[in-house]
């Protein structure tokens, strides 16, 4: 319209220019705005306060704050509206401190400050997290008028300054006037940005219970909280609300719903939602890939990446970071290299995030030198880049390279963050070095990182790994309200590391009492505790909870259930879990093989082994250990020999010590001692205690004292403090009525300082598992409960 006016020779006035500048601002058309500005200057209208204000507003909203300041300085007369426009622009500039300084100068000029002036300052105060300025603004508005808009702004500002308690008090002052849910959305967003996810969901429940209107911000904040807490049930409820409000078609909301399902383990549902999106854009595509990687599905992430490249979606830096992370997790070097080439061609490799992802990917794929070359070539490196290289070395078990990089980081002058400290703690765990771990803990306290939740979790894990359970418990209990699901999982895993199964189950129950929802990792960690105690009732309760949470389709959980039922003596249930699996990995097959071996079901194990070969499932060393173990328990000598032969000839796997131990036990149980000795003598490596122990056990079965003495002579050198070896030979002598030799063997055991570990049994009374050791004749707790 403006250009048409000029073509027709109509002379524009100040109102015309004012409207034209507002149109340029709305369209974010910088070039057209500059042309209009030139026409304004040519006609000498720049001094007009209305046009000047419009120019300031346009330049600020287009990010050209320097031009806005120049216009403001040339204005002969300035009013509060022009000042407010500049304050808003300065608040969003590179240095938000300039906005606060300008606001102070504005007051020195004696210019009246309006509520708009204060609102314009909000972005600056929020970005600076300046709580003192926030309180000053609060005091200023209290002396004037507390309208709804003012309260909403204060809630937002206090939340962004990290003081959610005050934000909540302001929120509680004026809930009644919030008809469209704006204030509720602001409060929920404030809680979410500060990691207070429980409070977000409480507000969501309250809002829903009161039948109040929700807006998109409420739904988005609630979805984020459910995602971070991995609360699938609540996530589904929020999804239903989004459907009722008809905001689920919004790409941003749909992306959040999709991310929630992916991170809660419902990966198929997430992909289904992505396929159903009317407008699949780069943001939703990248979000799904990122969620798949973060949820432990890197293969799915790569599949989504490959499948959608034909839909004219060109990956950006954010997409490449997630894809490179997936390549690193799977050690897919060739795909990683192709992504690297694309990043170079698209000029994305110089970006610090992409460079960091490349360093991490190459390091995780074992190419430490390449990772170091890329690291050294990066024009700029931040602490995240250093952390990526350190953590990659740590994950590969390359502890000493990780320590070298940590030392270089300290010398480089880059300030370490909590992520760096996590890397240091991880090296201590891998080295099982409690002294170094304690020193690192002291350094963490000194640098003020002791309140960082992920770092505390890493410290708990380190202390458990190093055998200092009491220190781990002390840290865990000190966390109080800071505990997240990871904290509980680490403590459960730590107890299992120290073989404290009863305590692990106790922590699980405490976790539920604290209203912390268990996730996939929780169940994968707790089921081995049930298996070690053979607490079948507890295991069945966990199974029901897994079904309720919707985790039953997860392969890791199914594998753990197969193992748990087998160790609890319920082989039929193990078979049922295996048969009902839609997606089986190699671990699933191996776990089922181990279950058959445990129960002496050699025929079933051989049948499953044959099915694996027919189904082209890649057999590994563990597969053959399980099959051979099943053969030795069932006495299947012919089948065992054939499996042992096929392992090397067909599958090109060299037998390890455990395989040889199985074969020696297989021959020994059948009384084929010559074959057993021949196998031992032809082994390409030195026999270990497992091999000689298998032979000694067979000698006990057949009362072969002479060969048993040979086996013991080797075991004494390999396991000088293992009393069970002496006892086995003593039993052989006693069975052969060689009492003096039996006494002599027992005497040798005592002189070596060996002590027999007492036998242990478990009994479940009134849903509680009790441990009984050999020699326990009085157990008052059992008597009281029975």
C-alpha cells in the first residue's frame, strides 16, 4: 500500500510513515524498514516523537539495538513510550545490563516510570537472574497497582530468577482472576524451568480438578514434567487433555507429546504420532531423533533419520548432534564418517556443538587419535567439549587417557563444571580407587558443586563401586528432596553391587513411599535382587507393576523377567515371558538358554540352540557357555562334544576357560577322566581354578582320590584360601574310608588359614524374606512372626 501510494505521486505524511514502519516491524522486513527510514530522514521527520518511537521499536525487534540507540540519541524530545521501546530492545541485547543502566538514567531525567517500563525490564532481570532488581520492581508495583498483568509478570520474573517460593506466593494472591489459565501456565512454566516437576503435576491435577480452563502453556509444562519424571501414566492423562482442548494438532504440542512417549519407553507410540503429524517439520524430526537417543534407542534414531531424509527435510546442526550421538553409542563408524562429510559440506562442522558431537563419536568408536585431532582443530572449545572427550574415554574404560585430559583441562584455564567432576568421579569408579574418590569428593565440595544432583548420583555410585556402602548411604539420605529417579536407581544398583539384595528391595519400597515413580532402569536393577533371594512373591508383584506402568514390551525388562523367574524356580513362567516377546535380542536367547541350563533341561537347551542357528541369530561366547552348561547338567556327552566342535569350526569362536571348564565337567561327570585330562593338557592356555575345580568335583562324584589330589595340588596354588577345595578332597578320602588322609587334608586347610563360608538359606514368612545361616538354631523374629 505504501509503495502504491508513492507510485501514484501521493505525498506521505508522518502518519503514513508511522504505519509503514509498523508494517515493516510486523513483517520483520529489515530492508524495507531501512528504505522507509531514509525517506523519513530526507523529509526531516526523524525528530517526530511518534516516528522516532516507531523506528526504535522496529530496530529493537529486528535485533539492531545499536541503530535504535542512534535514533533515540538524535531525538530532540523523548517521552516515556520511546524510552520503554528502547528498554525492551536493550533487555534482549547481548548485554542486558545496559537496560538496567538506561532505566536508572531515565529516572535521573525525572521522567515518569510506567508499568510498561517495568515490564520492558523483565527480560533483562530474568536473563541476569538478578533477584535484587526483581525485588525492587516488586516493591515499585506494590506501591501502585497490582493488576493481573503485573502479578503474572512478577511470577514469571521471580521464577526466572530462581525464587519459585516467592513466585508461588504471588501466584496464590490472585488465582481467582485467571479465567483463561494464563497465570496458572506462567506458574507451571516457572516450576518446570526450575526442575520442580512434582509441583508442576500437582498444579495440573489441581487445575483439572477445579475444571478450570487450560491453555497451551499449561499442557506443555505438564508434558515436560511428566517426561522428566518418566511418568507414563500422567503423560497419557495430559495427552487426553490435549485432545479435549484440540491443541494436539499444534506441531509444538504434538512434538512434546511425541517426546514424552519416546522418553517414557513407548517408542512405537512416539513414531506413530510422528507419522500422523500433518506437518512434519525439522523441529519435530530432530526432537524424535534426540528423544530416541536419550531413551536408549540409538538404532531407532538412525532409522528415523534415514527414513525421513527423502521428505525434503535437511538436517540442521541439532539433528546432526543427535545422529552422531547414536553412531557413537552403536560404534557405527562408517555412518558417523558420512555424517561428518555432510557437516563439512554444509559448513556445520565449525559449530561448537557439532564439533563436540564429532569428538565424542570418534572417541566412542575407539579412534582416540582422530577425536583428538578434531578437538585440537576446533577454533573454539568450551567445557562441554572437554567433557565429551573425557567422558568418551571413561565409557570406553580408557581411564588413563581420561585422567590425562582432565589434567590438561585444569592447566588450560577452562573452568570445570559439574559435568567435568562427573568424569573425574567415573575414573575413580573404574579404578576402584576409594582414596582418589574421596579426594575428588573434597574437590567437588571446594568448588561448590556438592548440590548438583547428577554429580551426587555419580558419587553415590562411586562409593558403592569402591565398597564404601556407608558413605553412599550417608550421601543418599542427605539428598532428601533432591532425590530423583536416577538417585534411587543408583542406590538400588549400588546395593546389588555389594550383594545387599534385601536392602535393594527395601530402597525400592521406600522410593514408592516417597512418590517417586520407578522407570525402566529401576525394574531392570531390582529384578536381579529378587532373583538372588528367590523371592517369587516379590517378583510377581514387580511383574504386575511393570504391566501397570506399560514397560512389559521393553526387551531389557523382559530379559530380566526371564532370568528372575528361572532363578526363582519358575521355568514355565520364564518360557512364557520368552514366547510372548515380540522383539528378542541376543541377550533374550542367551538368558533363556541359561534358564534351561540352570534347570538341567539339556534337551530344551539343544532345541533352542538349534532354533537360534536356523533363525540366523548370531551366537556368541555366552551362548555356547549356556548350551555346554546345560549339556553337562543333563549328561548329554555326544551333544556337548558336537557343540564344542561346532563352536570353533562353524562359528569361528575360540573356546575360553569357561568353555573348557564345562567340557571337563561334562567328561568328569560321565567318568571319562582320560578325555578330561587330555583336554586339560591340550588347552592353549593355562587351566584356571574353574577347570581344576570342575575336575575335583567330578573326582568327588566318582571317589577318584588319586586324581583329586592332583587337582587339589593345582588349586592350592591358584586359590590358597578357598576352603571348599580342601573339604571336597577330604570328603573323597572319607568316602573311601581313608580317615587319616581326610584328617590330614582338614589339618592342611586350617594351617593355610582357610575358613569355610557358612551355608545360607532364605525363607519367606508373611511376605518378608529372612536369611538363615548354617548353625543358626534360634531365630526369634521368625518365631514371633509365625
